[in-house]
C-alpha cells in the first residue's frame, strides 16, 4: 500500500517489502499479481474505494504495449459496467480496479495470462498480448448499499418533518457520482413537486427526503437499484448510475391538512368575535413556509377589506378570519387545497404552495350593526336631553378602532350641529341624541352609518369609527319648517296680545317686541342658531300677506292653522 496522494492498493504480503522500497510520496507503480498499476490522477476526496463484490462503471482506452489502440468505451459513447471479484471481468482488470476512487485515473498493465492468454481474442487481440488499460472510474455501488443522507443545514425551528403521504415542494441539483450534472430545478425556475411514499418519486428519493424540515438542505446519495437502474433515464442519466442530489425543502403539507391558527396577540377586552357575514378590515403579511414574502398589505398602506365566511376570499382565509377579536394578531397557515391549489396564483404564488398569513385585525362590523353607545359620565342633575331639531355644542375625539386618531375638536373651538338636520354622519347624529349637558359617552359607528365604503378625507373606506363625545351646550330646537314654537299654549286673543298700542295694526317693531317677550318669559322658542332679527323678519313677512308693512287681525294665523288649511285645499 501507498500514501493517499501517491497510490492506494491492496497487495499480497509477499510483495509488501518491495513496494515499500518502490513507493514515494509522489507516486508508485505497484505490481499486483503481475498487474502493474499507475495511479496518475487521484481525487482529493475519496470517501470510498472499490472492493471485491462492488459494481463499477468506468471508461477505458485499451492499447497494446506499442501504443496501438484496439478498444475504447469513449468511442462507443457508453461506459462499461461490471462487478468485481465475481469473474465477470478479465482477471487483470478485476485486480487492477480494486482500491480505485470515483474520478480516479489509472493505467493498468495486464500480462497475457491475466488477459486473453495464449489464445488471444479473435483477430483483435493476438495471443500472448500484454494489454494497457487507461481507466477512469465514474461510479461504484454495492447491492448492500443504502441511501446515504447528510444534512448540510437545518432551520432552527422545525415543527414538522416529511412523512409518507406528505406533499413536498423542493429545489434540487442532481449530479452523477463523478459530479456530472444531469438536472436542476433551479435552472427550470420552479420546484419539483411530489407526493412522498406513493411511487411518484424514485425509491431512493422517497426514502432520502423523509424527515426533512422546511428550509433544510440535505445531500442524498442513491444507488442505481434505488434510482433508474439498468434503464437509466434519457440521455442524461446512464444505465446503472448512482445519483447525488442536493435538496432544499421549500414546502410541506398533507392533503388531509386543515388550516392551523396560532394566536399571537389577543386583546384583553373583546366585545365580540367575528362570525360569517361580518365585513372585516385587516392588515397582513403573506409568506411561504420558508419565510419568503409574496405579498403584504403594509407596503400598499391599505388594509384588505372583505366579507368573511361568504366565499369572497380563499377558503382557508375565510375560515381563519372567523372567531377573531378586533385588534387581534394571529398567524394562519393554509394548505394549498384551502389556498390557490395546484394552479397557484399568477407569478407570485406557485402551484401547491402552503401559505402563511400574519394578520392584524383592524376592525370588523356586520351590515346589521347599529350604533353602540356607552355612557362614561352623566351629571347628577339632568333636566333636558338633546333631541332632533336641537342645536348642540359638543367636544369630540374621533379615531379608528386600532387607536389611530383621525380628528379632534378643542374646547376653545367646539363643534355645533342641529340634530336631525343631516349636518353630520347618521351614526354621530344618533349618538348625540339623549345627552345631558356635561354628559360624556363613547360611540361606535359602523361604516354604513359613517362614511361608507368610500370613506372620506382622512377616513379609510369601510372604517368603523370610535367617538369620544362631551355635550357642552344645548338649545332646544323647533320642528322642521318652523321658526318659532309655543312652549306653552298661545294667548286666546293672540292679535290683541300682539297689538300692544291697541290701534288694530301691528308693525314689525311691535311684532318683534312681542315675540322677544315670549322667548324671554319662556313661553315660546325661536329656531336656534339663527339671528333673532332674521327670524322675526321672516315671520313678519309671512303674516303681512298684503305686504303693506303692518299685520291686521285678518292676516294673523298660526302656522298650525295654515298647515291645516293647506292640507284641506289639497284634499
């Protein structure tokens, strides 16, 4: 035997002393039972050497001692395959190929008695010919070989590994044992997708991929009889080829899988959980199992808005969005049959991909929802409450349900509105009714009573709004179409009460003085939020029917009486 960098062969013990004298660190030409071996090219790595009983696949050129070639596997375009130690090779090659490494090159000089002897081989090999074989070993295996796996890298977290009946997606580089590449999923730009343990893969890959985690890289060496055997596969994989795969597992699921939900952050207060039929706004990051992002709502700076449980989204998301609280964050993992299936979606989502969504629920509502009112403070004395037609002044803070502040008033610049006059969104108008001065409340307004699907400036579409309200001032109003109403019954002799100087005529000055007196004494109420002089002028014009600047008894009529007369005329 010799040092690895020179030559490594098994020799008879009787020749040991001679070989030790002949070998050096650089090289040696041992004689093995009269077979001379010249190991002129040895690979740096040699995990295994040919031993008796192994099968080998090798290329060769064979010449006579004068250098004349009479046979070559290269010229035939196919390597030679045989088994050592079983008498299936000529004796000299059987000896000379022992101890070879894959990709090793050696010259083996075979004397006649270990080649074709005194008979030769027809017209090709004369009797008593010494033959020189230039060998290159391409492959070796043994029937006792198993699939060999080596983990190159593995993820830190592995919650699940490949088992039989799983469906996997993986990338691979495939080479022969001598390093010759024959296929690569990377070159094709897509993963190889298959069921495991169902005969979709060669037996060695079915076995070698078991136990892998998503994100794991593994080298798998498969002997020919667990690969493509004698038939090989196309032009790339020859007969009896050992295959070496470098595999990166990209995805893993089982056709029987349901969605999996991991609750990450659940708010302490949860008034209700989402159900089918709710309309939801949520943010999400969408990734594959290997962590690669395929979509995110955050980059668009817009939530994804949809009805849930009604088929508007993929079935896994439809299911995964039910039973959540507003403000909840959860991770939902969807098997392909509950996502985009075998077809995938566009260029971003390949077929049979498991999808992982990290979801943040911003809000949800149901089209049947009403305004929610929660009183946070109510004064002890409350004689009047706000109602339709009242003029109110109020302070407010408006935000989304996730706490994002949208608008706010300040105490030096209060908001005012006349309730029922369509001056504010319907939900706010409703939420401001029934309040006492000094009362504080929170009001939750669903979109259909707020700014709807389109939203408004600064308000996202379909947003549920959260208002903090405080009623600061209240002026009771008058019904629509009225400028003045009696709080108490009107005087029986209204014209005489209005005709202060009793001259049978009421000019605008006298009319205004009378109306202002009724308001001051609490007997009547003018429309709030309008200049009193403007109201008096309008009321006077309505009563001065002949437009002569004064009102007489025949012209004076209450609006109630006028409405009755108009209705009678219409009938």
